[in-house]
C-alpha cells in the first residue's frame, strides 16, 4: 500500500511538472480544427479521417518500431451499435508487445477512437509502463494533430489515468479512457463534444 501511495504521489508530481513546463509556450493545447468533426454518435464527435488515412500518418509518426499498415488491421467485431444507434466496427493491429485498436463508424468510415493495449501484467515493469504511456501519448498527438513539443503534456495525462482510479478524463474536446482487466490494459483517445463532457462531469485536465 505504501509503495502504491508513493507511486501515485510521484505520478502526480511528474504530471504537475509536465503541465508547468509544457504551458510556457502554449497553455491548454488544442487539436487542429480540421481533425475533429461533429457526429451523431454517443460522444457527439469523431475524427475527420478514415482508418486508411490514420494508418498513413501513424506509419510516419510512430517510427519504424511500430509500422502500422493499411492491410494490417484485423476486425475484432463488426455491426456494433452505440447508445445513439450509430453502427461501428472495431479493429486491432499487433506491433511487438502492443496492440493498437481503432473504432470506425460504419456509415461514414471515420474513426471514433484510437487506443493502445498491452498485457496488464507487463505494466508491473516500470520501464515497460513508461514506454506504454509514451506510445499512448504519441497516438493522441497523431490523432489530434498536436505538435511534438506537447508530448510531455499527454504523457502526464496517460500516466495519471493509468495510475489513478479514474476511468475517463478529458482535455481539448477529447476523452482519455482506461479499460482494464486481468488480461489487458487499453488506453484510448476519443473526440467528444463539449456538451457531453459537461453533462457527464468528466474531470478536465488543464494547464
């Protein structure tokens, strides 16, 4: 218990330092205007790009260690329906120790959320956990069109999310979501309308 408390305390300190330094040039970084658009789905928003378009950007932005390809996605489940009766399908692609996940609206073909998962037991290794958090932050930057200099800000968000009881936090018209079970841990980024964020009282992470 003491070890866990110390770890949470250290995570909070790291987040505070990240927020302080990252805010020197650009407080409250926001996604590019053309990366998110309105949708009738349950979050009220989606990304403005397709899975193929994201795959192209990810191939350049994630580096050679994580080569996501258009043809590498495998469907997890199709014909799913969200709370607003919007049909979508879920896809995954394996890259080393990590599994990338994407949900796509069936009708529009636009991406609803992106994520990265791993074996939950591997997160007991702090070095592996750091790599996982950094990779999730990189995915969020790619999806939102943020600048590379804002990476530490998102590292702080995902570190806080992973090591706290929160399952959802928000920032910049996006939700950051944690899904955990004994087998896998997945951290996701999903665009969301301001109205829905306010209505559900999601914790807002600001500079």
